[in-house]
């Protein structure tokens, strides 16, 4: 069971998720750190081997994903090489 949080975590450095809503909940980060019992945000669904699952990420991993998206946009625009998901992630 998850508990809804009324606001984004303190010090949130990136825009909140889909639709710019702050629908943070307590759960497990499914990205790099795999921490449990932390504030997480649903960022979309993922598919693997014909199955789907919701993807929830913590604030630190969200910052890493945000940096990855911006880096890819710069690369797309011919401004920089793309980085890996681990670059810029302070999620451990």
C-alpha cells in the first residue's frame, strides 16, 4: 500500500512528472538505486519481454533521467554527445 504525499519532496530540483503534477507516493524506486520506502514519482510504463510495469523513480534518479533527456536533446540538436543513464545521477 502506498501513501500519497501532499507535496513534492523538499528540494525538488526537476519539474514534477507527467502533466506537471506532483503525485509523489511512498514506494520503491525502480530505476538505478532500488531504494524502498522513499518518495517516488510515476514517470510512465515500461515494457520488457512482452510484459508491462509502471516505472516509479525517486528524486535522485529522476534528476539523472532528467539530465539524460536534456543531454539527448542537445545531441539531437548537434550540440553534444549523448551520455549514459548513470551520468548525472546522484542515486547511488
